C-alpha cells in the first residue's frame, strides 16, 4: 500500500486451518475501534462481496467431482478481484482500516505451494486480477499439528469443507509454504505463535502491529 496518511491500512491474517484467524480478526477489530478510534472493516476470503461470496460457495462445496487445481486458483483469483475492487480499495481510499481473514498469501500457500501450481502462477493471477495489491502487514498465525487437529475437531466435528477436509500431509505442506513465504518477506510478514489463549495471542498480534500503530491514540 502507499504512504498516504489519509489512506487506511490493510492487515491480512493468514495461516492454515485451525490457527485462530477468525477469532483474532474479531479481537483485532474491536481493539482498533476501542483503543485507537479507527474506522475498521472486517472481511474474509474467499468472500467479502456478494460476487465473491457466491464463488466461496462454489469453492467450499464444489459441484460434481470438485475443481482441478488450476480452476480452483482461477476461482480464488476471481473472488479476490471482486473483493479488492468493490470493498478493499474503496474502503482504504475512504480512510478505513481493512482486516481480511486470508488474502493472496493463502492462494500462494494452498494452491501455489501445497497444490503444486507454483508461486509465479498465483502472482500472475493476482497482478492481473487485483493489480498486485499487498497488505501493509500480514500476520501469520502458526500452531503445531496437534493443536490444529484438536481445534478442527472442535470446530467441524465430522464435517468440513472441501479444502479443510484435505489430508494431513496437504495441510502440513500448507504450513510449510506459509513459513517459507514469511521467511522470504520479513518486512511484510509478522509471525505470531497461535497456540496460547486467545487473549495471549491477541497481545502478540498487537505487539506485531506496533510498527504501524505507533503514535495513534483514540
């Protein structure tokens, strides 16, 4: 994002299944509103706009035998393009802070890394569909395999969506891909341990955002 002081900030919460992104997004939204007096928009991917939510339904509950990796990546990119054009960019330009539960790095980790399509293909789709927009800060939440499995069992029981229900080896590859992305971009990412209580993880998320919150008060 640019350095225009009138423009809002864009924060993405990333990580594999069961890392606590949704919980931390809600807590971050509340903290930014109450403690800093900011106008905050909480959104998600895939989704966030009517068009993107329609694509979300196709992705998480696919028809027939499901999507091949290339088709899946194209659907995610299409949903993101609509999300960026109709919600993210307009809200940032209006001065709001946007928090997104997932953004392009999920496509890089899931379809590009674990799915085998490669980072170049995902980046090309993002450059074309969303003009390469990047968050001001990406928070990567990490948990170990045992914590992830426990949380998913509590969240989903015996049911899960088409992506969450993939094999443990796939989700391990997703986690490794996220870590590689974060290590390759230390300026853009902050890695936060997601295994503690929600309150403790929130404290660590706020600390990780200190560099863009410095000097702001409600």
